C-alpha cells in the first residue's frame, strides 16, 4: 500500500533525509559500474553527491550512476517531486505544468519510472494459498500512430497472489485462454504443496482441480484478487485509458498500491536510485507487446 498523505511542505526535509540516509551513509561503492574494477578513489562531488574515479578504466562515477536519473540534466528534486505526483496519479499535463517541464519530458519520466519499478516487482514464486483470477480489457492503441485496423482484441489480465506480500498482475494473452503461456508465466511460479484458490473462471478452476492434492479447510477470499476487475478499473480511471503496450508497466505500479507493506515515495526514490534501473529515452515505446 502506498501512503499518499505526504505534505508538500515536508518535502525538503524528506529529500534531505533521503539523501543523507541513502546516498551519503549507507551505500558503499563496491566496484566500478562501468568496468567492474574494484579500486577507485574519491574524485570530488557533483550536486552534493560524492564522485569516484576508477583506477582501472579511469572513468568517473557516483552512487547514482545507472540510477534512473543518470544523465538527466534536471535536478533530482524535480524527479522526486515527479514521483510524488505520480503516486498521487496526477495527469502528465498536471505534472508538466507543476514542475515546469515539457509534456514530452513528463511522458518519458513516467515511463522511465514505470520501467524502473517493473525491474524487480514480479514475484519469483507463489506459495501457500495462491489466489488466481482474471479480468479482460479491450486492447487500447492510445498514442499509436498509423493504426489502420478497427479491430480490438481482448487482453486477458491474470492476477495471482500467494502468501508473500507481493502480487503477480500481468497481461497474459490476447483474445483467448492460452494454457501454455499460463504455465510459463504463472503456473511455473507456483510452488509444490501450495493450494490454488480460483475465482470465477472455468480455465483457472480446471487448473486448480488438477493441481490441488488436498482440499483447503476453509477458503479465505482475498479481495485484491477476487475483485481484480473493479480494483483495476478504479485504479486506472485517472489515466483515461492506457495503451496496451504499456499495460505491463502500469500493472507493476498498480501492485505497489496493493501490498501490505506501507511504502511512500521516499522509499520508491531510494529504490529507483540504485541498481540498473536506467533505461534510455530512445528505448521507451519501442517495446511491442
Ligand atoms: Zn572502471
């Protein structure tokens, strides 16, 4: 679940605590992000962030190299505010006006963040009572040029949640149930000895029958999965339609709003600041799903 009640006036304080907590203190650079070399020296600072120089390749880097905002000319503060507005699910137009950035920049930032969040958000395994449901949305070509067809496919979204505090929600197939893909994307993550709790779908019910060795003493519903259609529709409504090619990214973002763990935008910023979260602007929008 994401805490939305963050006071804008407290932002500065948050930024400082974030920078202090994450960049200055906790993170030790282990190796050069460019060549992997183990030896480096301190090499001045930029915008208050320590830089290093690798002794092997002689390139300079910092803790934020390859973070989401690497190579961005805009201040980190703007990114942080942008993440906050994104959590409030404000429109791109609103974000652009508020932060005085172009609509194009707002679009790319949103997709960089969605991409960064997607990197690790998919659970590796589902165990215990694994609740599975599906919902169907109509294909959406928003923002695509040169669409000549009037045909729109049905996109099947599968939602699965086991005992862990994570959730799998992904566009799985077009138009009809595909058992092979279900096995690959969902079933392969279900651990032995777990129990499938199916909701309102004959295919999922059939798989549950095959899989479940014993019956569950009492079936507890999980509304996050049980009402997946309503939950998705409600959550998506501020976006006024999402292009199908970005659906997977948006759904991983949606998952963050459905966890038990409370996280706020400072956690998200910290998460996005480290590791290989970076995606080049030119790679956004090329993925064809
Ligand atoms: Zn190096």
